[in-house]
């Protein structure tokens, strides 16, 4: 087992998030890298001790590589916000990754560099060796388990996604049939997340009969997206290359988040009840083999948290 210390704002929600990730063995909340010996929560709250609210994470590197865990950490924070996460503000809520093993610094730095490449502004996240760590008293440990309706700065869905991916791994096991895997994946996402429509489109040969194409034109190699396993109302059966959100995600080979489908150029209205959408490509041998398409009947349902964890989900498939 290995340990890493992660400061991600209020440690109540941060601990609850990390404990749900496959490969995390144990968690403990406390205060890291400050100046006052054995501080109390009340002392740290004054922002005069130099400490950050931090979660000590014990993890199995064979199941959860450190780089993956640090990426999971970045998913749960605003990396450009200095001394503020959500509505919580103060130096105790600063973000950081603190390592006790110097050999871990290179792996952590690699992820920091990946994230920094996404922004023009410098990251407001510390990367330092652990100077000290003091455990918080018992009322703060497992806080959201003891207080299910307690305060948390993180959105509830960020707790559901790690469980969803873990459940999918166990549900699919070593089942080799791809359609069977997709079918249960669509059912599980629908059951656990409650989205309006969840399903897959798979790249296949275009139907060349006159007038038989669903929406748009085939790709240059004569293929189009064909409806696969899904959960929800009836749907478009064929989608052309670059058409609508699904066809665009196929063409561009990247996840697309659409807050308002009516504002998306060329949107295909398979259902008037669909208001927002996310489409995640499935890759095989470096090529897009299909897409995961999820629709919501509410506007602005999806964001980068959904994109991050749904990309993990399709990787399992």
C-alpha cells in the first residue's frame, strides 16, 4: 500500500469522494503543511496556522496507479482558484498534493503538466513534499457518512460516478461479447444516474439503398453510426459522419458536451424532450468504433465531471 496527501477544499466532501474510488483502501482527514504543533479544527479555521484541510489517502498502486489518482483529484477541484473551492474561502481551503515518498514526485508532476497544458493561467495547486500532518478529531472523520445531509461543496454526482465505474467493472467481469457488455452498461447507467436516454451507436457499413440513410451522409470509407443497445424512448437508427452531436463526436474523436441541444448547429432532434447531451467516443485500435450518447430532459446537465468519468466508463468497455 502507498499513501498520498490531497488537499481539495473542505475535507468532508473530498474524503467522501476519494473513498469511493476503486483502489482506495482507507482515508483520514486532517491538516497538512502548517506551522502550529497539533492544531485543532478551531485553530485551523482562523487561517493563522498555515495548514490546509487535507485527506490522507491510502491506496493500492496495483489497482490504482498514482497518476490516475491524481487525475481523479483534479476532476474534483477548480485548479485555477486560489484559496477557494466552491463557497469555501481561506488559506485552509487551498488545493495541493503533498507526497511522503520523494519517488512519487515525477508521476505527480507529469499529471500537473498535463493539466497545466489545458490552461493559459498558472495552476493554483501546490505540489510539495509533506512537511507534517495532524489527524482531525473524530467528528470530522467520515463526516458525510455520519451526516448524509451534511454540507458539501462538491456536486452529488461526483460521488456516484466512481461507484458507477466500479459497479460496471464487477458487472461485466470477463464477458467477451461486446453487445452484451454495451447492453448492461446502458442499463446500469440508466439505473444509477437516471438520465433521460442512455445508449450506444456503433460504426458500421452504411445502408446504400436510396433514401434509407437516417441523418447525414456516410464517412469517406462508407460507414455510419448505427443504433446499438440503449435505454429510453425510441431513437434515430442511423447517423451520418459529422452529423448532429454523435456524428460530430465521431468525426472529431473527442467528447462533446452540449448544454442546450437546440443551440448546437445541425442538431438531430430524435426526441423533442432532449434538452442537453453528452457524447463520448469509444476507441478500438486508435479508431472511433462507436459513441456513448446520453441525453437529459433538462438544460445544462453535463459538464467536465461527466466527461471525465464517462470517458473512464467507456474505457472499461
